[in-house]
C-alpha cells in the first residue's frame, strides 16, 4: 500500500504540504486561501466541495482543486488525475476531480 509520503515523492516535480504542518489547521477556508496564497502556493487541494460556492476566487493568484471524496484509499487510486488537475487548474478558478466510491 502506497503511503502519502511515497505518493508525494512519486510526483517529485511538485511539492505539497498539509495545512496542519504549517499550523494552519484552525483557519477557515477564506483565511486559509489568504495565507496559502501569501505563502506563494499556486494550488489549494481540498475535499470541501462548498468552496466554489463560499469563496469568490476571482482575482486570486491561487487555484483550487476540489476532490469529491476524502478517503485516502480512494484518492491514491486517482493520483494521476489529481496531478493533472493541479497542473491544469487556472489561477482564480477551481477544478473538481471526481473520486468515485466504488
């Protein structure tokens, strides 16, 4: 079974961090997008499917990739699709990646 760190290494041309690792786990979505953008992140990956409706991304320098499911065992099967979405995600907009349950 591939672990999260192994998956990160597999996509070595990109880097990723969990919000928790930066002490951002208590921030709400708008604040989290603000600090991630200020820290120079290009893309924010989340399982919060409400972000496109709650946050106005127009004019932002960060893109958002929304995963439809947060279960790691399902996410790891879609890493190539997620990586493609991260690369394709336009600044100030979002892309949704469907993570089927079964």
